[in-house]
C-alpha cells in the first residue's frame, strides 16, 4: 500500500534582503582584516559572507508539513487528533497574537518576516499548550490540509 501524498508542505525561507545583509557582514569582516593584507581581506570577505549565509539559511530552513495524521512544524510533531479548530490570521491579527495577545504557554513557530499566520487550538487535555501559532505564507491552505487530515483519521 502506497502512503498518501503530502497534502501540505512549506519551507519558511529567509527573505532576499537577508542574503544582501550576509554579503555586508562579509564586507565588514574584510574591512576589519584590511590592515593585514589582501589575502586576509579576501578570507574575511569569503568567510564572513559564508558564515552569515549559513546562519540565514539555517534560520530560514524551517518547514511546516502535514503528513499522514501529524502536523510537523519545525522540531514539533503533533498528531492532528490532538488539534482543534484552525483560525486564519491576517497581518493585523497575526501581529496581535505574537505580541500582546500571546500566551506564554503557546507553541510559536514565529518568523517576523512572514505577515500571516495560523492559530490552531490544542484539544489534548494532557498538553498544557493552549494553541499553536504558525507563521505561514498560505494559512488557508494549511488550515484546509489540517481539516483534510483530521477527517481522514476520524
């Protein structure tokens, strides 16, 4: 029997401006090493840019997936049976839920450069987490994938 196709997968990549900032970090390292000669200058440029690019890439490599009967958001894996209703948050509501409306017990997969989000209630009575806040560029599609997965497991 073949496993079902992944109904939803998204990688929360870093914005393009972060790559430019990575280059500027490399330029900064090059300027610091300028008094030591050309070779250290080039090493600082390449090394600084590479380290900053790796940091930007690793921060931006988090994925959100709905696979089978589970929601995988970054390092968290939650069965869809433990999840309740999903609420699509527009830009203003998402900002409110990640600032003054936020609950300290909530699971936040937060990327400030993504303006929209999905808030999913946690219905498991043994879990102290009241909800999941997931930054996503496609909150409607993620909510639909969660509904589909929940119906498939019911």
